[in-house]
C-alpha cells in the first residue's frame, strides 16, 4: 500500500516551530553560556521533532528509531548531522523500504541533515566487528521512537559482545592514526577542536575506554575508580566545557558545521570571548594561546589515563621492575618512581627524571604514575629551585647528552617543566606568529630548530645535510648551539627587537649556569645575530667584496661563522616546509665559503678576484673543447662587472652557448637544472629593449615559474645578458623537459622586440595576483626603502610585502615606466611574504621629485587594490 506523504503545510509548520525553538535555545545560551544546556536542549528539540515525524510517517512494524554517535550521547551541536539508526527486527520488505524512504525524504524536508543507516541487530554486530568507529557509535545509541523491546535487545547484545581489551586496542590504534593525520601536535595554527590532539575527541576516547573497561561513563565515575584524582577530573571537566563552547561558537560563526579554528574565524572568536588586543599581540593570538594551554592539559592527562586503563586491562606484576637507582626503576620499559612522593621529597628529581630517560635508551617513556607525579609537582619549580646549582648543572647535562635531547625537551614542555624552569620560555608556549612564513607556534618552532641542529650530528641524516653535517662533526661543544636555538626567538611577542631582548636573556642564562666567557659570548652573539646571515645571503650582492668584508668583520672568526651558519640553516628549515629550498641553501653555503676565504687572508683585491674567475672560466671552457681564440669575440663585449657578478661556472656556460653568436638577430634562451635540482637556471641573450625585463617577467608569471634570483647585464654592444633562477610550479619535477619548453617558448615570446610594450600592456590587471587566505587575513604592510648602494654607483631598493602571483611583473612595469635599469634582483620568498632587493640605476633616481614618484609607483604595485586603480 502506498505511504501518504506529509502535506507541505504540515512540514512547513513543524519546520518553523523547530527553528523557533532552536533560536530560543541559542538565545538562552547567549545569556548564560552553558554549553551542556544548549547541546541537551537542541537534542530534545530534535527528539521531539523526530517523534512527531514518526507519527506522520510511521516506521516499519516492529522497528526502532535510535540516535547514535554524538546525538546518541545526548549532544547536538548547532550544525551537526543528526546520526540515526533505523533498527529492524528482520530484513526489510518492499513495504518497509517504501516507509523508510518516505521518512528519510521528510527528514530532509524538515531541514535535518541526517546521517542514517538501516540495519538488523545481526547486521549491526557484523559492522561493529569490522569497524571500531561503527562499534563506538552503536554503543552510544539511544532510543527515540518505535519498539522499546527491540532497542533493549539491541543494547543487551551490543553490551554482551563487547570485548573490553579488543575495544581498548582498537580505540588506541584509531587515536594514534588520528593524531598522525594532525602531525601529532595540538599546536597547529588552525587546529580542529574536535579531532586534533588535545581536542574533544581525545576526551571522548578516554570515556569510551573507561566505559568499556567498566570504570564509569563520566569524569566523576572515572575518578572514583581510581583512574583520576579529583583535581584531574575537575581539570578535564573544565577543558571539556571549554572545547564544547568553542565548537558551538565555531558552528554559529561559520553558520555551518565547522570544527576548525580557522584564521578567518579567530578574530571574531576573540571578540565573542571578550579578549582585547595588547600593544604587542592580537586578541586572536591571546585566544589561541589559551586554546593551546587547554589542549596541552588534555594531551597530558589523556596519556596518563590511557596508560592507567591499559594497566587495568592488561595487569602485569610490579615484581618485574628493575631498579635503576634509589629513586627510579624500569617498570615494563617505562621510567617509574620508587616512591609516590619522590618529587615532593626531592624536587631535583624533576630534572633528573629526564636525564635518566636520556641515559637509559631501553626506556620507551614515563609510567603513568611518574607522569602524574611530575605534573602535580611542577609548581615545586620556583625561584629557589632555579637558583640551585645542582639543578642548573642537571639542565646543562640534559643539553649535553649524546641522545634524547629533542624527545626530552618536548616531554619537558608538555609536562610544563621546561616553561617552569625557564619562565621566559613559558611566555612563548602557544604563541602564534602571523608573519606568513612560520607554520608553528614559537615554542614548537624553537624545538624544531633544536631538532634540526641535532640531525646535523646524526649520520643517518648526513645525505640530507651534507655540508652542515661536515661542519657539525668538527664543531666542539655543539650543545652551545642548542642553547642559542632555545633563546633565539624567546622574546617574540614582547615588542621591541626580539634578537636584542633574547641576547640579554641568554646572557643572563649563561651567567647563571656558569658558562665560561668564551662560550657565553658565542651564544649571545648567535642570538643577537641569528638573522644576519640569511639577510646577507638573500638580500646582498655576494659578488661585492665589500659585502663579504663587512660580514667577515661581524662574525670575527671561523667558529662564530660556522655556528651562525648551522643555526641559520636549522632556523630557516624550522619555519615551514615551503620556506627552504636548495637555492637558499646554495646562497648560504656560498656566503660561508666566501667569508672563510676573507677570514683567512687580507681583503680580496677586485683585480685578483677578476683574474681568478676568468682563469677558472677559461679552464672550464677548455674542458668543454672550446679554443681560447673562440671566446675572445664574446668576452670583449663583457665588462668587469659581469665577471665579478657571475661565478666561473655561469661564465663558462654562457660562453659555450654564445661565442659563435655574439650579435644574434633573435633572442637566445638556454635553460638547465640548478645544481641541486630544485629549479632552473635560465639565460636570455638578446638585443636590449626598454620593456625586455617586463616581458621576461610576464612570461615567467604566465608559466607559474617563481623567480628567485635575477642578474641583469648589458654588454658593451647593447645586448642584454640576463640570468634567472626560477622554481617550477608545485608538482612539476621533470626539469629537463621544463628546460626545453622554457627555451622554446620564451624565445618565441621575445621574437619581436618591437612588441614588448604591446605584449605587456595587454596584462591589464598586473596588480591583482591571487593571494592566499592567510595573507588576506594577516597582510604585510608594504615597505619600500631606497638608498645608495655600497659602491654609490647605483641604488639599493628593498621591498617587503605580501606575496602574490605576478608581483615581480608588476614591479618590472614600474621600473620600465620610470626609466629604471635593473642590475640585479634578490627575491626572497618566505611563505606568503616577500622580501626582495633590487640593485638599480637611472636618471629618475637623481632628482628628488622623480625619485618620490618612482617610490610611490612601487608602493602602488605592492598594494593590489591601489595597483588596479592605477592601471584603470
């Protein structure tokens, strides 16, 4: 018999009533801010609506409508799915299927977004056996309508078949996989408050495990079972309420199901919570730091509880413990304390526990008892503790161990021991960095830098860091680099120069911990100058011996230079996977080698450098089979600046391709993979023209090739000899095929010099490159600085801005419009932030008025809106 559909008027009335009730519940929440009350009210409203719907659209005879998952648990978030189970006493017939289809269609008509399944009890058992997630959802089932007897039978059979040990193993494995998906850290910049480590799901996992083990289904029950202390239960209850409220606020702000704390939503969330910005920190940064502190608490207590439940389900006798010393023992490969109040009796053990972990590699972690004792004794680390010479010596010993440094520092951070011991470190725990290139909080970035330094000492990573590994092997007392790394960003978020403030902090640390004068001076130098080497390598002309001489005076000797190089590489690689590339590595290595040469002798003479470079280039061309007289026609067109600005390898490469075509009619384009195979080196040789550089940038922009370095040279006879380093688009890795395409297509693009201006004029919206979501939310204020270059024969233009596609093309158009000649470009891309340096000249720079007009044009190009208005 056909099943009658609900009349539209009935659905409309019911839907309107449910909407009004939800709005009233949310208004009540806004007044009292009680997350559980709202979640339960929304669940009751939904329950009532479903029961009314079942009266109009009856289920199959004998069937049950049950809530499962979070809805079954009695919680319904503003935009969550309504997870339902239609439980049948037997396989459905045609009439049953028609009834179910009509009911589900009506759910959508009512505005629900149901996640539904239709099963018999036997089918539920089969699904639960195959999938631990399904089993968990079914265990949280709750009757809504239909047969109560079928529901009771279902609950009884699901409980009877539950194997607590199997369930524990399954949930722990599921949790490990979930944590791996979120990079094992609660400190993501856009964490998922439900699924990320330290979020709501971790709290739910504890209660699921405890319930399966018969230890209770709420925090009070779990505490009474001995798994939690009363204070821990209160802490977890508060954290749970905080995360529930956060998830509610996310849903309401996004007006959809959204569990990620997105950059877009963070400022609005901070406003909802009534947080105010300070002179040095955004309100959203304060919000996120509080989130990370709560997530750290959950992560820590989750670890303790999971171990406690495991020991309850899989008991092993304490008689298996192996003594380590009078305070610690090895209990099932975990460090365990001999006495429950060990840390209260002797707070020094709070540091010695981590040193013991390092000295006993057979230990896989801390026992739950030890972790809990450390967590509760953390407030014993006070001023007196920090001044104790024994504790200061222990802390240095932790940094000086041959292994386990990074693991134990991370563990010390999670257990709040490192932030207690170094109060200045506590201020950066969970501190966000909205600089568009750091993807970690300051504390996590710091620990990542230490990890990178540690890898330089490990043979298994030698292939990844060959030069750094070689230098570290010969560096005495390399633990000093860990001290410098620990403090290099420790003053972030305070306002002022964080390098200078951090140098003062590390000077105090060195004095307090008894470092000798030489070591104290080194770590202070490294913290104060930790940005210097990357700045020189990526923004200055390394072919200028004045630059190298100036930098060699800064570093003073080889030990300081080596330490700064190692810290710089570790620091850049610790900001974001996107920031480091082989080209940056080559620049740093080139600067290191040039500075070593400068430190080893007198100031290099330009003529000596020129002669040596020519000599090396001659040797390379001879190896390629080129006769000496063949290159002279080409070299006669090159001036001293060319030979000083290009290394011997580049000179030889140019010569091999150009010696027989000194004045070609058409553009000559050659490309080859860079030394480390991360990009292409592209040479362009053609008759010079006003808009040539603009045309080349236009081509690279159209092909999504990111320019990293540009060296612009004009020969004596009026030809442009330009050299570029470009990175391929993401996913492109056939460098030789890409090189062939660039050679052919760029040559075609430049075929007729008379059309450069016409071609570039077609790019009407040159200032409107697409920006990333983060760069739109946290834009960089454009900065332009124009000053005479070191030699005073040209000008140095520095720009800082938010990155976008086509930015360099936009700047090139401003150069062309103002008659500016580009001699060299250093392009430094740091995530979504660019810090570019150009060496330029032109008559417009000699007059204050035209110079100001040029600078304003550059600023317009850095602002997409201003640039598009200017073009229009």
